[in-house]
C-alpha cells in the first residue's frame, strides 16, 4: 500500500523532471517569459516535497513550516507565470505577502498556540489565493476564446482549490488530513494533489504550445522584409471579403501598387537601398490607411491594399493620399536619399467578380498598366473595358486641397 513518505518522494522526483522539461522550453523559446516562472515553480516544488518528507524523520516542526512556505511560493510563481503569459506584470508584492502571512500564521499555530485545524486552514488559504489568481486569468473570456490548455488549467485550478477547502473543512470535523502523518486518507489526498498539480502544468504546457503555434501561423502570413501581410494572407483576406460582399451586396475596393523604377534603384544603389525603399514605402503607406484597411506585399516591388466596405471613390481617395505622401517625401530627399514614385490601379468588387479574388486582382492590374502607360506616378481606376487616365502629380495636388474626411466619398 502506498504511504505518504513514498508519495512525497514521488512528488519531488516528478517535479524535478517537470522542471527539466520547463527549463528546456525556456531555453528553446527565450521570448516565452512565463516559462521562466513555471520552471522556477517546478524546481521549488521539489525541495518543498523533500522538506515535507523530512518531517517524518525529524522531531522538529521546522521542516513542516519551511515546506509549507516553499509550496506556497511555488504556486505563487506559477500564478506569476500565468500573469506574464497574458502580458501582465508579475505580482511579486502579492506573492511575498501571501507567503509571509502564510508562514507567520502557521508558525503562530505551531509554536504559540498549537492548533492543527487552524494551521491547516492557514496553509490551505495561502495556497488557494494564488491558485484562484490562476483560475481567474485562464478562464477570463474577455480576451477572446479560451484555448483548450487554458480551459484545462482553469478546471484543475478550481479542483485544487476544492481539495484545499475539503481538507480544511475536514480538519475541523475530526477527519485527519495532516500530510505529516501516514494513513489511507492522507495518502489519498497527497496522491490526488500530485495528479492535479502535474496535470495543471500540462495545461500550462498546452497554453504555451498554442501560443507558439499561433505565432508561427502569424509569421507564415507576414512578409519578412516589411512586416506587412504577404501574398498568402492577402488572398485569404480577399476570399473573405468576396464572400462577405456576395452575402451583403456591399462592395469593397482593391488597390494594386507598383514602385516605379525600382529595378534602377537596385541597379544604381544596391539591393540594400532597394530593401530600405520598400520598408520606407510601407511605413508611409500605412500612415494613410484607415483602421481595418490591409496593406500587403505580394512580391518584389508590388503591394496591394484591401479597403473593406469601400467603393471606388474611397479607393481613389486612398490612392491620392499615398501618391501625395510619396511626392512630399521625394521633394524632401537630399544627398543619398532615393525618391520613391508609385503607380496605382484601383478596382471595385462587383457582382460579376463573385467569390473569385483573381478576377478583382486582374481588374486592378489592368488599371495599374493603364497608369504606367500614361506616364507613371499616378493612378487609374478600372471601369469596364476602359480605365480612367492616370493623373500627373500637379493634377493630384489640385485634387488634394482640401483633403476629404477619412472614409468619405470623393466627388
């Protein structure tokens, strides 16, 4: 039959192994700040269990007090790891306060007024407080859908709190749940806590895996050089917008942008200068977009902008804004600065485009070719078989004063 000393030994060994796993995760993913706290929590649990085990072999109650303090601190470290996981500041003051008050209260009921039920109550409250912090954070749906790992961690946190509550209540009605003694009830309680605490860490691990998987998925949808959406992300967004437009009948606009003379920039100034131009254009264009608009780099010097719930007039407005900011920037160039000029094609979703984004892309490309054919450094709008002519910079300047309200139609 399992006894309490054997279970505390297994507890220490399991958490040493768990600490090694978290240490590997911490080393492999240094940006996962929460892994540092979970690693420390696991390694603190192991000596805490050994101190609880030492109580069986030494007459002093000091190991019992030290073990309670370390176990409480370990749970506080786990709670701080969850706080860091969700981008919150770790509550060191709260943790030290909980550990300090727990130690003082247990010491009082050990050395001043020896009372085992009150001692167990203080111990249970001290460990339930950080566990409640964990449950509150992982089960908070205000941040969005709760992932399976967080749901598991929340459920286990609640169960551990329930075990603490049953143990504290049982001690007042005569049930012997003292973990410093060996018996069937004590062994069952220790075994249950070992199972729940190990499972809780697996919940944390699932949370970390889900976070890392989402980060990898996000990276797969971003352009490495500019940080904006890549072609894959663009096509996903266009498919979503086409489906939405088909359901609602509300159009959206697409801008296709090409940097004029980009090959000459690479040939005359080098590829580093070309990369710098792409990054600089990205920053300039983003300053002229509205919330919800999407800028994507589709390859080389080509960009696209998706304007949801917008018509061709809003598309023209954004095109003029981007052309104007590029023109202002070019006028400010001096010395080794490389001016940036762009041509833009504008197209609007219509019913005959349907759920096929490539049709809308082809229309915007036709308008872009028309803008380049008419002298570059301007924009054109797709209008069936004919496109509106590209506008020269002086024409653009005349149309920009005063600039229309953001999102308003341009007359």
